[in-house]
C-alpha cells in the first residue's frame, strides 16, 4: 500500500468536485486530448495539415516523449485501439517484452525473497521497449502524411526547449536523488532545481529522434541508439542485449469487442487485462439497478463486481502468446452473471472467501493516455507507459531518454503484490520474450454503429475501474464528458479487500452505509488522468481533459 501512495503523490493534489453543468472543449470536427497542452497542440496541428487520427497519434506520442517525460516515452510501451470511419477496428500491442535472459526468479534472493526495488528501479527493471516499433507499425498500415512531418515537432521541442509546467518541475525535482542513484552516468541536464516556466532542452533525445526520423525502426532498435541502450545496460548490470532490441516485435491483436446496453465496446486484448476486465465489469452490472452516482447502492454493486473481476485477473490473465488465457469464457455473459449470482444487497463478499472462476479449459504514476478523433471520423485511443513515474529512473546516456520499469508488472513471485498492489501467479510469471500483464484499457465505444466515445487513462490497477466509471458516468448518470472525467473515483481490486476513494468522492452518509454492509474504506490521493472524447448528438465533439493533471483538449 505504501507503493500505491507513492504513485498517487506523483499525480499532485486535486480535490474531486464536479462543477455543475461543466462541459469540456467543444469542437466541430477534430480533437486531441492528451496529458500535455503542447502534445495536444502537436496532434491537432497534424490533423489540420490533413493527417488522420493515426498520424496525429504518432506525432502526439513522440511529442509526449519530450514534453511529458514522467510517462510519455520512447523507452516504454503501450497499446493503440483504432476505429476507422467505416467501422473497421484494429488493435496494436506495443507492450514491452522480457529480455531473453530474464528468468522467473530474477528478482528473488537465494532464500526466495523478493529483493527490494530490483524490479522497479535501475537497469534490471526494464522490458524491451515497444513504443517506437508500435509507431512504425501504425504508420506503415495507416499513416497518410510523411513520417518526417510526424516526428519533426517532437525534435523541435527537444532541441529548442519548452517551458516546464509546475507539476513537471516538481516531478523532476522530487526525483533528483533517484536520477543520481540509479544512473551510472548522472544525467546532469536533468538534475537541477527546476521552477515552473524554466526552459528544458532534451538535446540527446532530440538527436535520437532524428535517427528515428531518418531510419525509422532501425533508428532505435539498431545502430547508434541500440548500441547506447546496450552500453547503458552493461554499465548498470542490466541484461538487455542488441538481439533483444533487434527482435522486438509489435503485434496486431484481435480486439476485445463486447456490448453494454446496446452500445459496442472495443478495447484491448491480452497482454492487457483491460479490455477483458472492463467487459466483465460492464456485464456484471448490466441490467441491474445502479442508483445515483457514487451512492451506496452503486458503489456496493460496482465493488462486488470489481472484487470478482480482479480475482479472475490475478489467476487467468497473462500474455496469451505464452499462457492459455480463457478469453471467451471470461467474456461470456452467463459466466459473469453466474459470478454475480451470490451478490447480496445487504452484505459484502469477503475477498478471502472468493477465488477466481474455474474453467474446464483453464490449464491449457506513470502512464499516459490520449484520445483522438479526426475530421474524417476516424478515432484512436492510445495508452502508453514507462510504468512508474520516470520509469526505472535510468536515462540512456548519450541517447537522452528514460527507460521503463515494466518488469514489475509481471508477477515477480506468486502472490507478491506489485507496485500497484496487484497479485498474480503462473499466468503472469516472467518468461524470456513474454509480455508482462497490463491494466491499460484504451477503449472506443460505438452507438448505433457510429463513433460515440474514445476513452482511457493511466493509474496502474485503477485504470480499469476508472474507465468503467467514466463510461457509466456518461451512460447511466447523464454526465457531460468533462463531468464524467472530473467526477470523484472509487476503486476495489479484490486484494487488498478495501474500497479506495478519492477525497470528496463519497458522502459521509454513503460511507457509513457502506461500512454497515461490511466494507472497509480508505481514502487515497487523486489517481487516474482520464482523457476522453464524446461525440454529441449533433455530431460535435466534447473533450474531457482530466483536471488532476495538465491535461488539455485541443481541436477545431
Ligand atoms: O501496464 C500497466 O498496467 C501499468 N504499467 C500502468 C502504469 C500506470 O498506469 C501508472 N500510472 N499512474
């Protein structure tokens, strides 16, 4: 739990009140909502130049790698969900992979105990990055304007510099010690007392981006950049090799598609748990009376659904290339209704008395999200991450970017809680080349065969429940997109058996009623930064940019 608090602190202070009648930016044609105003501007400018949503996503991703280093990245990975205006859907997995010489016990000492911080900080914490290959694959299939045009804005931001926001200045300042401790060659350009408005330049990163601009995939996974990554790893006793980098592959996956109250829900398949878990949650509450927003009735029902779904997640979900994930069984409506058959309106279920569902087949803070709609009606939902804030804290010397600490998303020991308190077992055990299980839930909703919503968020284990709540806020509680994003959030993840809530999210009376039902409640700092777009009945777009961060909607 200490770890969860740490992640939440990184997100800064924010009290969760929903201003009445609050609407986000409304535009006629196109919009980008991301974690940083400069990145949203870059994406929107690409759309104005005639690029499509995928072009804009690539430009936004590279811009975030510069202006939002806490999570934006080229040293991490993520997922992209695409819905084209003709209704076709594609999902791209550019999640990191375990290096080939990784092993199930690599974070354990000789007594089988977890070695503190080894999977979260420093050189051993990184999986092989997927973001650059992801952008290249997305471009090869869907890009319409020149690759150079998509990367140049990020290069300009890196080389010319840009003003830090207060949050980013604070984030860098509070990591000074980490940057010195976990780097073999201290990144002096980062270790300073930053103030809001100071100009920061990422010169080495700018040159790395130039190599990616000029050589595409090879500009990162081969040649100078790859050599710099491997030299960095060797200096810090990491295990990533040139082979690992060269062999990295992003994959087009079969999307998770389901329905809720007649709407089509399109989301990410394993190695993310997000799409499956979101669908399970929606199926578990569909047709039941929710009651008012964040009322006892709503929160009790949602908590009981979350408890069951996260128990399934811990047992059944992992990289489907390595583990037989029972996807169809988990998505089955009858299965999810069955899981809720012992739901009681008068008492909670105890997590210790609840295990994952059993199937005949069973054996066989920091992330960032952006949502884009282009003037042609195409939509892209991307969540990408370094995992923790500034990832492993390791800056690749000479290449100027931060590496992820995604290896901690594996179950590094059965039952041992990861950074987000999530537990897992064999399905998500470390194996060479395997992708670690994710909670990222980039999602697109369709209503009457038309684009309806683009949504997603960071927040580790809370991602799934934040997306779940945002969707319900719009569909069941008639909120605007912005209200749905701003609304106070509540979260349960099976273990620990507690309802976590943001300040102001639950009234005193409802808290007391929930305690009477047997629930334990714990207040947390703010979490999640949902960035979403809603298509309004008149076809205009409404952005929801999370006020918990510097997030911004830009469009026209
Ligand atoms: O893939 C995952 O589920 C995590 N690595 C996401 C981390 C995250 O959202 C951190 N943000 N606060």
